[in-house]
C-alpha cells in the first residue's frame, strides 16, 4: 500500500494556497504517495466520522493531478478552511458528545470559557486514514496545533501563510505580497477620489497585532501609517496630515492605519446598548480618527476599509513563486525523512525551521529599522544588509 | 475677444469626468472658444472672489489642450468637486458674510436648517468671467442647480454622471458601467473567500434611493439582491440564502444589498449614545442582515462593503465612449445655439433632453420588468424591445 | 420525454460565450428542456458518430446547472469551438469517407478547392439527438450555416459573437466591448514605453474586413487609426504622425491599424521563398508602415500587435449584460415558438432579427458619420440620434 | 552652492524607474543636494550643448519633490531613455562634428563599423553641470558605461534594471517581477483561447541571451519552456507537447520560448530578399516551432508574443519595494562617501556590489539547479538554501 500524505489548510484563505496543494499533489504522486485532502482545516480531523459516509465525503477529498490541475489559477483554498483548533474546542462535534476529553479554562477578552482538547480523536482519525505525514498550511493558530501534533509524535510539516506576515521564524508567509499588491493598487486608485474632493483619506487595513501590511503598503505608496507596534501622538498625527494636505498641490493627504493601530489615550470603543441579539458595535479606528480630525480641524475625511479584497483573486508572482517552492520544500523534507519543521525564508534564503512555539506570539515589526516614530512613516534608509523583505525572522 | 465656456464638475467623482473635460476643451478650442475650468463644482462660483488673487487661483483654471492632454487617463476630476448647492448654502463664504441673500428653511432627517440662496453672486461671477455658456457635469443635486441657472437665463448645458444611474430623462449616466465592472469583479474575486469559509456572503453597495448598481451587478453575477424599490420579507430572504448555500456544491451563497435596502419591519438604526462630538453611529444594512441571519439560522456570514473602489481608477469602454460622446454632444448643442438641455440616452440612442426638474426625485428601477419580487433576483426574461441598458428614461 | 435544445459555439472564442451557455442551460432546465451541448461548433455535428462511444463523449456534453454553474467566471467557451462549416468541408471525417456528398469548387486567395456539403449528415445527427431547436453562437461563418439549417427546416436561433462586431443586422456582437476595453488598456499602458523612447508607436489590431475594433479603440484613446474601409494616403499619414510627435511635449505619437488597413498603392506582401513546408511569410501592415516611416523620416517606431489578449479573460460589464440578455432572448423566442431568428441590438434596443444572408458579407464602418478621411481619426461630432454604439445594423 | 547629483536612465524602460527617480530626488533634497535629471540616458551627456538653450531644455531637467511627486504612479521613465553608449557612437552629434575623438572598429552580426568614443565630451558636460555624483540606472549596456566613467574618476553609483534579470553581481534587477506578473497573467488568460480551440499554444517572451523571464514564468504557470542556455531536441520537445495535449482533459498544451531559444540544428533564419530599404525579415522562433509542429504532427498551434506589455504599466509590489530601496541605498552610499558601486541583492539580502565588468557578459540561468534538461521545464526540487529568487549573483 502506498504511503499517505494528509494535507489541510486552516485559518483565513490567501492567494497561493491552491498552488501549494497542487504542487504537493503532483510531487506526492510522482513520489508514489497517496495524497489525501482533509477539508476545512483541523475541523476535518475533529469532525470526521469514518463510520458515516456523509461525514467522510464532507471531510475527505483524495487529491490527484486530475482534480488539482487547474486549482492554482484561482485564489481561496480548494480544501476549504476553518478556524478550529482541536486543543481548544468550545463544543464537541455531534458524534463525540458524551465521550470524555480533557478540558481547560481559557480567557479571551475578559471572558472565561471551558474548552475541550480532542487530540486523541485527531490521532485516531489520522491513524485510521493511514497518514504517514501531515502537511498543515496556516497562520499562527493553525501552526500551533501542527506543533502540538509533532509533540504527540506525528510526522508534521508546516507551511506558513497569512497576509499579516506575522508568523515567527520566517521572513515571509504566503499571501503577504499579494495583499500589499492589492492594497497599493486600491490606494493609488482611490487617490483620484480623495483628491477630487480635497479630503484627508484614511485607509484601514487588516493587522490586529502586527503592522506589516500597513507598513509595507505605506512604504510603496509613500504615505503615513500607524501600526500596532507604536502608539502615536494624536495631535502630532493630525498636524502631519493637515500639513501634508496643505503642501500637496492637489490639497489632500493620506494615512493608512492597521486595524490594531492606536494613539496615546485611545482604546477601541464598544458603544451603544447591546441590540436584541446581545451584540455591541465595535468601533473602527478609521472612523474614530475621522471623528477626531473633524473635531480638531474641521477637515473632512474619507474612510476606506481595505478588507477581503486583499486576500481575494490570483496570487502575484512572489506569492506564486514562494507557494510553489514551499510546497516542494515540504516534499523534499519528507523525502529526506525530516519532520516537525516549517518551510520559511531566513535571511533572504529558503530554509526549514522549527515550527514556532505559540508562546512566542505573533512576530512584530522592528521599529528601529523600519518605522519613523516621529514622522509616522516607514524608514527608508540603511537597508543594506537586510533581507529582501526588510525584516528578520 | 473669444467667447468663453465655463465648465465644472459637482458631486461625487466617477471615472470618465476627465474625458468629458478634455473633449470639451479640445472641441472648444477648435471652435475658437476659451474654456475656463471652475474648480470644486458650484463652490467655485459661490466662493470665487475675483478681487482676491488666491481665490482666483483656487477656483479658476483656464483649460487648454496642453493641460488636459493626459487627464483622460486617470479617474477623478481634474477640476475637483464639491457638494455645494448655491441655492441651499448652510453658511456664507467669508467674503460674502454681512451681505444679504434670500434664505429659506429646509428639513433633512427631521432637522430644520436655514439656508442661503446666493444665486445673485453666482450670476455676478459668471458675468465677470465673461461666460457665454456653462457646462455642468454632475448628478441630481448638481444638475438641479444647472436647471435653476437656466431658469435665470444663463445658457447651460448639463451632462449627467453618477454611478447610481438615477438621473431622470436619461437611461445612462457616466460612471455606471465602470461601477458595475468594478463591483462584478470584486464579487467574483471574493467568491474564493466566501466559498473557502463556507459562509453566506453579504455585499453592500452604494445606492440609497435607487437600486441600479445592486440590480445590474446581480444581473451579471447571477446572485440575489435587495434594492430600495422593494421591501423584501426577511424570512423569505434568509430561507433563499440558506437554500442557495445548501444546493451549492461549494456550500456558500451570496446576496447584494443596496445601501438603502430594507425588509418589512426594518428601519435603519442609529444606536448608542452620541459620542463626545455628538455623532451617533449609523447602522449598516449589511451588518444588520448578518445579525439577523446568525440569530435565525446560526449561519456565519462575511459582510463586504463595495465603496470607493467602484468610482476609482480608469473608466471602462462604455463609460469612455459615453463620456467622449456626451462631451461632444454638448459642444454640438452649443454650436447649434441650443441650451437648457442635458445630454442623455433615450430609447438606446443619444439625445438632448430637458434638464430634470428636481421635484421628480431620483429615477427608480421599474420593478415589473426588472426585479423578481418573490425570488429577490433580477428578472431575465422578456427583454426584447428594451434599450441596451434595460431601462427607460 | 423532455424536448431537447442543442447548443454550440463556433469560430473564435470571446469572453461572454460561457455566460450565454449558462443562461440557456438554467432557463432551459427551468422550462423543462434537456440541454445538449455539442462540442467544437459545427464539427460536433459533422464528426459525431453516434455508434462510437469515443466520438459521443468527444462531441456531446449534456449541460446541467451543476456543470455550468461556474463557467461564466472564465472566458473561452466551455463547449470548445472550431471553424468547421458543414457546407464547405475540405475533407470528410473518417467515418464518412466513402459516402457520397454534394461537392462544389470554391476559390479563396486565388486557389480553387473542392469542398463537400455534409448537411445530410448534420440533419441525421440532429434527428438522432432528438433536437427540437438548435442555438448557434458564432460570427459570420458559423451563422451562415445556422441560416442554412433554418432553410432546411430546422428550428434555429442564432446569437452573434465576434470581437470584430461585423455581423449584419445587429449593432452589437458579444465580445466587442471587452476587446475594446483590453485594447484601450494595452495602448494606454504602452504609452509609457513609446513615450520613454520618443518613438512613433504603431499598434495593429484584429479586423481584416471591418474597422470597428480599430476605430472604437481610437475613439476612446484619442489616437489616429487606419481601417479597411478607407485607403489612406501614406505621405499624409506619416506627416500627421510626425506632426503629432513634434507637438506632443513627450515627443511621441500613436497610430492604430486594422489588420486589413491599407494605403494607396499598398498591397499586403508575401515575401521570401517558400520554406521547406511550402509556407511564405505574410507581411504585417504594422511592420510595413514602420519600414515606410523609417525610410521617409528616419523616425524610429515601436510596433505592437494586439492579438489574443483581446479575446482572453473575463467579459466586461457590457459583454456580460448582453450575453446574459441574448441567452435569455433566445429562450424567450423558443418559448414563443419563433425560430430562424438572431438576437441583436437594433437602433439601441434588443430585438430579434433575421439571420443574415452570407451574401451580404461583413458589416462595415459607415465612413461618413464615423471616420475623418482627412485627419485619419474618428469623427466625434453629430452623434445625436445615433444608437449607443454609434452605428446602425 | 549645494552639491549636485546627476541622475539618468538608459536602455529599455521598466516599471519602477520612476520610483527610483522620486526617491533619489526626495532623499537628495532632504540631504541638501540639487538633483539634476539628464534626459534620454547617456545621450543627454553626449548631445548636450550647454551653449544652446534648446539643447539644454531638451536634455536637462532639474528634479524637485514637486515635479516628481506623482511620477511613481506610472511606468516608463520620466527622464526618457535611449540606447546611446558614449564609448561606441556610430555618428557624432551635430555640434561635435569636426571635433576629434578616439575611434575603434567593432563587429556586430558579422558587420564591422567604426565608432567614436566621446567620453571627453561627457566628462566636460559633467563638469559644466557641477556633477558631484552620477546615478545611472540601466541594464548591461548602460551600466558598462557607468563603470567606464568610474574608471575615469567620476563618482558613480549604478542601479540595475532589466526585465531580463541578467545583470551580473545581483540576483535581482528592477522590472523582473512585474514582467513575470504580466507574463503569467497573459498566459493564464490565454489558456481559454488555446483550450477552446484545442491547440498547442506557443508563447514567445523577451530574453535573447538569458532565460530568466521564460523560466520563472514557466515556474509559476507550470508549463514547459525553452531557454537560450540549453538547446533542446526538437523531436523530444514536440513529443512532450503532443503528450501534454493528449493527457489534458481540455486537449491543449503550452510552451514558452525565450526569444533566443533554439533546438539542435536550428538557427534563427533571415528569409526573403531584402525589400526596397534593404531589410530582411528575421524569423521568430515561435513561428518556426509552429511550422515544425504542423509539419511533424499536423497539430494546429497558436503563437502569441509577449512583448511590450511586460514592461508597461505599474510596478508590482516587489518591483516597487526594490526600486524604493535601491534608490535609497544609492543615497546612503553617497552619504557614506562610497562610489563605483551598484545596488544589488546578494544571497537574498540588499548589498552594494562592484559595477559589473562588461567582459563578463550577461548573467545566465544555472541549468543544474533550475532547468530540467530532459523534461524541458523548471526544476522544482532542492530549493532549500537558495535565495528567494532561486538564483545566485
């Protein structure tokens, strides 16, 4: 019987995932492996009930050159995705209810909840699937469970993807370049609108913990940015934007905020009474900045959110190049009998690295080399010696 | 002395405005006119102080083939824009303070305010500029004042633009086709994200009074839509979306809502106490639908706003074609001594029509021919005999 | 047994074909028809051997909502295409060899060849397939055979497609708008290259008999053009280009030539001895103009061919709108019991028209209204009253 | 008096050049330099006649933040370009005729011609311009003269650009990533045409000496390629393409050829008698392969040239990132008193390197690691340890 590779994608989708899946399938088949796609990330291994044909067809998808031939031409993930972490499940899948699993209490946003760790079930399913090696593609959360499986003795190879580019031990995660390409193009296009109306344009971009998306988009569009790694002074920021506007012959200025951007004294607000369903509206830092600018200067603003478009569509060249290479590096590692490693870029070169310990948290922008904490813009000087993506793993 | 054409653009920018400006300039110069660009729409004629060099350089821009040669390659408006309506000014420009103008009380959103009508000043400025004819490019609001000027005896030719396509007397306004092209492409791209996560995707699109943008985008992407012209039944809508999702092998479904979309019993909410600056947050119908879907079905959603990107960037072929043609038709009308007219498309053909009376309000989608009020989707049958954009002026 | 619709696409592919196929399938199924896709245009009906399983699977593809659900998101034709004309076949398909069919001699490019008319076989296959109605999508050549089938008593509905927009009886063929959108964007992008090198840029575009693609691209990019409908004077053309270049502050100029463009005294050359396989190289009018410009003025040129890219990728809004509408109009006609008609746009409105008689030849640009025969550029004035695409069927 | 930087761009334009020019200008002004743009590459320094106002305005353009503010949003070069090499001029500029310059005979394509070395004039002009440092942006040929100037004692900093990516001493030249992004997207789009017609698609791409553009495009589109570094066996190549086609359910296959691609026994042909102006047509390797395929297999092909579009339009993220960084590294080098260096990427990291000696010729693809000489496709395995662009300087 041929050996089996199990492959899955977890977390948010990014362009390039399908290129990885295709490369792994083609290389795998060429190396006499069977390649088994598990659908919906780790959920596929927690919810899979091999005694139930519906569950099997929902969660298991054998991969072949034929059914992966054209998938790399579209974004998203052919295997679909979820945010399930088998070590932290809020509720058990139907067919596991009544069974006993370890629990623990975790705290998020001030709320404590009890979660189940269904790793024994995951291991059982992997064994039943005859999995020789698991290839897990994902961001922080998905990869943390890949590390857990490795600790449990499963042969795992991890591939980092996230447009936030904030996975530890690598300078690059699949999806980052396309996100910046999309963000840059949206901002450059929308200059016409902001300029025609002579406003201050406020763009907000994904990035709760790390400012890579905001910073690198600002780097290539030459605009100001605020990133989670540095709390700016509000008056200084507004002054800079008003001055930028005045000195611009088209009488407008632009700033790009990470979702997690803050200024001194600012805290993301929740406002209003809870509605019928108990939801309070979260404030958007872009809207809040617009209110502040209006109040302090009477300047009108346009607030524009850069959201799902950043992860949609086809990968750009860099993401396609890295996705193809990561997929093949995973297969090379497997051929060499390595496991417990993650593909990555270190010091500008492709490498296999340790799967990051979740305790490290997300990787952050190094302020000293990359951010001008007075001018609230990227730092352009002294890049000699830095790897191509200007940051270190 | 050569005769002078005054040209201005008001309201939101759309791709194609610069093509109009360029065509008018080239044709005008070829016909021995001087072409004077007035900046920032009608504000240029209310705020212009011809005794003040700064004001003149801010509001007056003589147009030539040289300075308009390349403008048609970018979106926005070279002349900039504003939403000023000289007949309804909330406050007077600095240099007019102390002068007497007619006032009236107007009501908007339950609030009454007193506004000034500074038409006498506009007429004075037009005379001082030596304006033979005014070419005004804009949507409802801008055009309503063009009609007013015509009533005052000024020679005016109007050109309709708005991505909402809701100006009366014409089947087409500049910006509509590009907006749909952008919206279609954003929705098709984001299918990968909605599908990868197996969600119900809710898109929201500009269109407060009329549903053209939502309806025509839905027509070409084959998804459901809710438009301001018809209040849907919430349960029916949610049922359709859940069924769509189930019957889709990729397990997702999509709906597109106009900003002004509503369901029976729904009213756009303002919620929360006013913040320090007296602002209450307006609810977004997309977010509200997401809450309802979650509450009634436990289905997860992705809400995606289609906003400024729709009006940014280059015009598509149809907008460029119409923009060039409208610009030249305005000049033909002028050459023939016509005025008080608007360029338009009527019954599929280019025509000159009456500038719409603001009392008519925005043009609306004709439900009978275009919207399926049970399936909440465009109606595809019986189009024979309809003009190319499937609606009548 | 449900009635059957046979649908096929012939000739060159254009974006929008898949939208037609999808609409016909969905509407057809909703109207209780079976929809049978015939692959590779008319070849599917000449080469289909219903006794041969391979031939059946090669040429027959039953269409369902499931297998056409996503096809409208890509260009090309899901049913594939060919240029086969069953009335003019140079050789018989293998399984028909030895059978007797009418023949005739036709002349093309001075060469006479004998062709077979296998219409009896086509009729036999249609009967065997149980075809109630044939929906044929194509350009001149494909449609001429649709008319032939109608004359033979088959119920046929035709849908015109060709980026050349030169089918008689309609102002619009699917693919035209996208082709212009692509051509415009390629030309605007390449201005940077032509300008940076201070050259005369010569673009060549598909269009052997009719100049619509060249003319309308020139209309929206404001450059000179030469179309097959008018032989220009070479010296005058070169003078205009040299003057354009001099008066352009960036010191370049552009001209767009139809494939079939000519000047007085010019004839497309074939040059060189035939190679080993009997092929002579055909000259490209763009290259020939470059040689003439260099010889007469020493000016350097850049010659750029606009070719397959014009028909590749997704349809733009107009093509998607028209494709969806044409597909549904065909089904409306069928429901009303009409046949022998073609969907079209006449005087700016959707209509059903006669399938054109091939004797009419391709539709041509009306020089008087659309082309300036002295300045070699589109004519921009006096468009009032013309349908939106500025030409009449 | 402030020190002066002279900056120029030579050779073919690529997206990203304007970002370099803008960064150098902004940084330069911030460092109290005057930045003087020399137009049309080295021609600006050979043809500049400082006694002639027309010549000065043609060749000298003082750069400021104001006039470079928006240039990075478009491709091409704001300073224009030429292929002039002052050490190898075929004829002298008008105002230098009669003066004596060193000459030598050079041979190109079997033809010997005498060229002038006008370096003394270049040095004179640089001195007259008060140039402290020259920043030269270009490919092989432009940079070879930068090195010459350095040898003459001029302070020179070089920046490599070429979509061919074949400059020695660096792994990356500006323009490469965008070229691949464009090529990939063109090929993926044209799959619909090649597939719809069931052909063998032959793409030809710029790259006379080095195969980087073909190879990397093939890497990310997963198609076969032929590069100048390896002569393939024609029968083997055709067999592979025919097999690819057969095993593809859509019945088509694709191959990408560098301009300089060859097979054993093939030599680029010139054919036909010279025309009136002494030009013979050069054969295109894509057309020649099409002829061979037709002759040997009867298969139909589609030949598509990827040409100027690859260098047109906006830079992608990687090119913008590298262009901004190279521009600033040049200014850092200048601030540190370094010269005679070129910005580059070495082993995945930004570095300053020696300006390449022209004797080294163009950089070539390393076949061993990157090309499968039996399957005529990129080699995907064993990339661990390689820099991100998978090649070494």
